[in-house]
C-alpha cells in the first residue's frame, strides 16, 4: 500500500477531501520525523512506537582491500508494533 492508497482509503471512509487527507498524512509524517530527529520517541497507543535506537561502534572489514575500519556509534530509527497490532497481523 502506498501513501496515495492510504490517502484514498481514508478519504473514502471519512468523506474528507483527498487534498485535506494528504495534508494531514504528510504533516503526521513530518511530526514523527522531526520528533525522532530531535531524539524523541513517538508512541501511538494501539499501533506502535517509533523509537530512536543507538548502534554501538563496530569494526568492519573491506575484504577486497584487506583493511579494517571503524564504524562510529550512530542512531537509527526503528518501529516496534504494539501487541494489538501484532495480534491483528498474526490472525491473517
């Protein structure tokens, strides 16, 4: 399902204009992205959590040059679905 499909489905179910729904969906994504970029997690009860995880520093190898390099500690975005979400997916 694409963002356009989501907008169409919400518009169909609510009767709202597609332009308004698109603006809301995009603003939701902006708020989640900006919050996570600021180091804050986003919790949506019954859906899941968008969390910022920290990857530890590690050593990697370039096999073709036979060299090692350090990959510094860095943050990555992650999604953890809620139990309700997981149970709904497992039922299908």
